[in-house]
């Protein structure tokens, strides 16, 4: 006769304890993973905006001549002449001040003067967070450099210099 009976399965209490531990671990790790995922996505979209703007400027150079011959005096004219015709877009606003690209980015020229035009890109259009340096970035087209460069404003240049990767400090900074 055996007094000890061998168990072949876990008890209900043991299962509940294991699930509770898994739940606690998940609740601690998922927000961090979600934050990291969002940071990575926004950085890659900022890089994509940079590449798209470079392509648009290259195409504009083919049709309008070298950047050194472009007019940098008026935001709207710069946008209409060089950016809008060379960015694949789904919608352009009635005033011709900004467009929505096929990549769902909101692109607009925010300032022009002294041989430099600043282009602002909201990489996820009107979807939140809509914060400078998080999903809104700035790029400059310079008559002297004759290329698109990430602007120092909104942390775009810092993101570019860090190989399009956010650091904790960059993500925490408000611009």
C-alpha cells in the first residue's frame, strides 16, 4: 500500500499564482516596450522624411535647375515651385501651404529667407502626440550647401547625428 499519491498536474492555486506573476511582470515591461517601439517608429519616420525630401529636391533640381538658382524669398512660392510638384501626395490644402504625402506625412515650408528655407514635417500627420522633436521635425534647404540638412531646431539634427536613434535624453527634451 502506498500512503503517498503522486500528483500528475498542478493545483488550481499554483496555476493562479503563476498567472499572477506573469501578469505583474507583463504590467511592468509592456509600457517600456511600447515607449521604445514608439521612439523607434518616430525616428525611422524622421529618417524617411529626410530621404523623401532629398529625393524631392533632387527631382526639383532636374526640372528647375541647381538649388543655387532657386528663389528662397517666399515660403508659398518655394513650396509650390520646388516641394509640392516633387513629393508624391494625396492631398494639398486649398491655400497651397502644406500637403499630405502618400506616406501620411504633413509637409510644409515654414520659413524662407537669406538663402535658407525651413521645412517642417509631421511624420504621422495629425495623429498624436504632435510634439516638436517627437513626431514633428524640421529640415533646411540651403542655397550654399545645395542639399537638405536636418535642422538644429526640434532635435532633428541631434537625431540625425545619432544615426536616427532617440536617446532617453532626446526623447525627454521638449522643444
